[in-house]
C-alpha cells in the first residue's frame, strides 16, 4: 500500500510540475508584452487594426501571454548532418 501511495504521489507531482512549467512561458510572455506595450503599444495596436483586429478587447500583456502560449507548442528541430 505504501508503494502505491508513493507511485500516486510521484505521478501527481510529475503532472503538477509539467503543468507549472507550461505556465512559465505565458507568464514571461505577459511580462514581455507589458514591457513592449509601454514603448510600442500604440504602434502594435495600429498595425493589428490595419489587419482588421479589434484591439479594444485586449491589452498588450494579454497579447504577449497568448502569443507565448501558442508559440510554446512549436518545437525547434536542429538538423544534424549524417542523420
């Protein structure tokens, strides 16, 4: 019974860690979006409005978090010669 409890705890801790690591990216993206928004927010919103995006519904930190979350699913593969 003790082994089952350790196994269950290990599985829960593993999934909690993976979930927390997935949240670090959007948090950093939100921070970066906020910092970029301090300097270039109006410019970025003007470009998005030029493409037809309604920018009154979100702020720069939300845009940064969303782009970071979406970008976390793209994996960079570096080709190695000979393989």
